């Protein structure tokens, strides 16, 4: 995305009113969308709101002298920034389809139902996702693999899938934030010019209290619920899985392979595609009868029927017909086609963000915030709010780290604050809140992957909600706010992080 208006003698700097017009229009349109369509608002209504507001931003920019010829390539480039997320989404859809067909997801559900205590399930889900995410540095991979299975276990135990999704995301983002393998954990210190491990060490002060408070909340929700009545349903689901699939510990190998590839820092897209294809191989070898029945084609040779069944699972997912409503809703998922609506949402959101940035409206909003900041607490608070606003407007957590990081970097240095304060605040706000916004790439990914609407799970993402509050609280009471060492050279310019990502 471009960060400045084109050189044009007719160009006029946008006013604060100019910048607020598309932003306020978006808030009003999205609120109307949710009011009219409720949970279905992300199936088209939100996309229309984002595109209409994008053209409001374009109209404001054209009023100020920017030509459509300047906007068009900026929008294309903005959408291009999301292509990695879009391709990963499609790959995850394929993976879910073949992992259900192969019995990998049913096996995770089966063992989870047998081993996990319902009273401590939310805590366990959060901790497992935190540990795996810490080891591989990817919240998306954790949600797309372990998270899918955890959702199935929760439904089988009669627990809330919304709270479970919140526990999965809380744990995944905790591990992602502290892992030196995470892209955002590397990006935040790179933007502000500080050391990676100094950044992680400083992050511990806000991250650890946030996850502890989250675990307390999940423990309360789990222990306060009576699950005795759900035992009959659990046993029925176990029996159905056992009669439909060949359950085996070997079916966990595709999961182990994807996690190993992530730990080895193999890129997410090929890792997930390998996992999806491995799921197809396991389906043919372990569940041939399931694949034959799913393909429903007696006109071709058996080998071709097996190929057809796997092929359908890759592009259109799996449809379960056991007759049990719970298990059928759990296992009728996946396929690249299931992610197309989410892709539409991401493209619409990136179009709006690109238009706002090209018109100079996003920078104008941040300048308006900075002009009213007079204290360290105010500076940290404004950074948090700016990052959240960028997540809403630009719909991308990377941009929501980069733009505020660049714009606040000199202000932190001017106030003699160490750059780790800024890098930590970027992570405490931009990284964690991205999953709470339905049209953000992260929120759209989590909703599409876990099968739970963003606004439904958001109230239970305790870690993601608590982190920004803790960051602001530390600043208000001057807790672990480090001053800039006079010999510190860490505010020297660094490479453009977008260039580091190969964009």
C-alpha cells in the first residue's frame, strides 16, 4: 500500500473531517448490517458495507486531488498483501476436508472425549494451544489443526463451542506472541528498531498476567457448569465415530507432520497443503469404505472412486450422514469452497484499507490522536487505540503493526522511552485484537476455520481482551516502562518490514 499521496500540485491535505467521514460511515454501516442480518452479516452484508465505504474514501481523496488512476494500483497492491492469507485459508479448507474423510479429526474428537475432563476442558484447550503455538510460532496453524479437533471435542462433551473457540484463540495468541519463530513477534521489534529477545523479555510482563487471568476465567466457566447430563450424548458420539471410522493413533500422523513442518519453519502454505494431501492418502488407506460411500459413484473403477472421494473432500469438504445432528454438524465441513465467503470478506476489507491509506486519511487520523497526547500513559493508550483502529480500518494485523510503529517511533524516542515499550504495545494491541474483528484477515480466518462467528467467540477471547487493558494499566502506574538509554542506538532505521516479507 502507498503511504503518501501522489506528487500533485492540485493535492490538498485531508482534514480531520475528511478522515472521519469514511471511518464513521463504516461503523454505522456495519452496525446496521449486524442489526439487520445478525450472525449472517458476514455472508455478504459486511462486504457491501466495506466496499461502499472504500468508495467514500476514494471520493474524499478525489475531492482532494488524488486521481482514480492513483487509487487503482494502490487497491490492487493492498489486495495482494492479503494473498498469502487467502491461499492459506483455501489450503486449510482442503486440509479440514481430507482430515475428516481420513478420520484424523474424528480420531482427535474420539480421544479427546475419552481423556478430557469436561470441568477443566476450557483450561486444557487454552494450555495445549498455548504450548503448541509457543513451539511453532503460528496461531493460524494451531487453530487449523488442533483447534478444529478441540471444537469437535467440546460439542461432544456438551460444552460451549464459542467459549472453546475463545480458549483456543487465547492460547494460540499467547504462544504466538512469545515465540521467537512467530512472524509478528519478529516484525514488531524490527519496525521500531529493537532486539528480538529484549522484546520478548519485555512482553512477559504483560503477557503472563494476561494468560493467568484468562485461565482463571476459563476455570470458572468450566467448573461452574454441570456436565453430568451430557454423558449419554458423549457415549453416543463415541459409538458413532467407532462404527463409522477406523480409529487409530496412526491417524494423528498428519497432525504431527504439519506441526513438525511448522516447527522446522517450513512456510505455512506448503505445510498445510502437504497435510491436506497426506490426509487424502490416509483416507484411501485407512477409510476406503468411507471414501467409496462419499464418492457415490459406481460407474467408475474402485481406484477412481477413491480418487474422486478425496478430490471432492479437497475442494468441497465432507458431508456426514450418520443421522446424529451433533456429529453431522461437526463433520460436515471443509473444502476450499467453504472459505470463499471469507476470501470475499478479506478482499473487501483490504480494498477499504488501501483506499483509506492512499487518500492519506489513516495518517490524518493518527496525527489527530498524537496532537492530543501529553503523558506516557496517554501515549501508550493512544498507541493501543490506534492499533485497534488500524485493525478495524486496514483489516490486516501486519499493517496494524507497521503503520503505528512507524508513526509513533519518533514520538517514543522524543519522550526518552525505550523502543521495547513501543514494540510491546504493538503486540499487546495490534497482534491480539486482530482476531476479534470479523473482517480482519485474522478474525475471518479464525471464524472460517473454527466454524464459529467472530462476534460469537470474541467475548471469550479473554487473553486478547485483557492484554490491551494490562498494557494501558502498566503505563498509568508506570510499571515496567523503560527509559531510553543514552547509549542506545536501537532507534536507527530498519528495513521496510513489507520488503522483508517479500512484498
